[in-house]
């Protein structure tokens, strides 16, 4: 039987998929995706072979919004666990699958709903802002969510005299405090190890090797790097800058840098740090994706009360920023080419 047939039998173990060639895996993935009426979401930090078979590429919230806007019955999120949860929050009627449940986010794991409630008890008058890189349980406790691209705007929407509990990223919280001048932001002591591990010595070496390049850094990085950068922006913002500039030093995870280099081979994109690799993101592989589709695993589910409250904090953020709009024809063209120019700037 042709493997293009949607009735092709699933293989019994994950090891059986590892033994298949890349072409066989892609053919099986495409066939099973059609059979399930599924959509595959690939985060900017995924392996390039995962991005190649994804229907949408981008940042986590933007991907979840795109999936919610489709008529798909199944969402397969190639990212990390909080991202799949966000997809479920916004698409309660769709099944959400992850190729590998071990693909978690250490930064999101810094804070739990229980721990956040304890801090809220200590600061009962504070507003809670949850970065989208957090679990659904934490989002459910928040007054409003934010992304790296709208965190400053979200903070500015809160009265100046009201304290803000900002979770879980201390670096993004410090950036917001610097940009707004607020002294009443209480930052959770979490961070993204990929961005927090980048140091000035690496930036100095990259600048010395590429003196004409602009430096763009993600706001999850340390403050000294943000101060030294020419621009601070989300991964979506970095994609936009790649369209406009011929030479960039990029301070974020290598997956985005590698993808931009593929998309624009005539341009120069230099990783600020060659070690900026998220091992959690890289847990997803073509073999695991094929296995996930064939066996319809691993499904992400949420308690409905948590889902509803998490959606409320997300919707408040979207209402503040004017909501989400479907991509234009030009954006769709770039999606098919492998890079999204716009989206909510998370992770």
C-alpha cells in the first residue's frame, strides 16, 4: 500500500519511525495530516526539517491564533508545552497534540499557580502580568498576559500607582521597568536560560568580526546586552528586520538565525552566541512528529475552569492591542517560503 494513503497502518514503536528516511517521514506526515484534518504549527526555534513541514511558522501566541482561525480538527504544536496549552486555550473544540511531552520550558517552570497565589496574597493590591511563556495555570491567575513585543504597552495600561507582579521572566520585567520608568514592578526570579546565558564577550567578538552589522537582541536577554544593542525586539520583529537589513547580529535562539539564513542566502545573519540553542525545542523531530500523527499522541488537555480564566487574561491583552488579524496575502506568501514577518512576539 502506498504510504500516501491515509489508511497506511501506524508503525508499532517510535524506533520504527527513526529507521524511515526523511522523504518517507514527510510523505507519511502529509498523508496523515490530511486524514486527520490537522494543522502543524512550527515555532521559530524548531529544527529546520520541522519548520519545512509546518503549515505555519512563527511565535507561540501568533501560531495559536492562526490555528484557531482554521477549520482544522487537530492542532499539532511543534514547540514546548506551554505553547500547546495556549493553543488549547484558544481552540477548546480542537484536539491539540505534542510530538514529545518532555518538550517543556524551564522559564515557564519557574513559577506555579500555587507559588504565584502566595505572592499575590503578599501584594493584594497588585496587578498580575503573566508573560505568555507561562503555563495555563499561571495565566489563569493573571489579570492580563503580555508578549515580548507588547509588554511595555501592557504595563502602561495599568495605573502608575498600582504595583505589578510580573511573571516569570525577570529580564523582560527589568526591560519593561527601564522603558516605562516604573519603580513598582515586582519581578519573579525566572529567566530563559538560552537568552540569559548570552554575555557581552560574545557580542564584542561578533561585532569585531562584523563591524557593519546591526545588533538586535531579544528582551529576554540580560540588561547589559539590551543596552548595547542597536534594537531590542521579539523574534517576529527580528524577522521584519531581516527583510530590511543585509547584515544582522541576532541575539536569540539559533533556530531563527538558521531559518533566516536559508530564506535570505545573500544576506549575513550572525548568531550573537553559537551556544544559544534550546534543547527543549530541539526534542521535536520528524520521526516523533510522524509517530504523533499516526498514534494521535500526545494530547494536551486542560481543566475547563483554568482554560476559561487563562483565555480571559489572554483576551484582555488582545483587546488592548487591537486583537489579532489574519495574515495578508503577502504574509501568507512568506509563510509558504518559510518565514513569517509578523506575529505576537513571544519566545
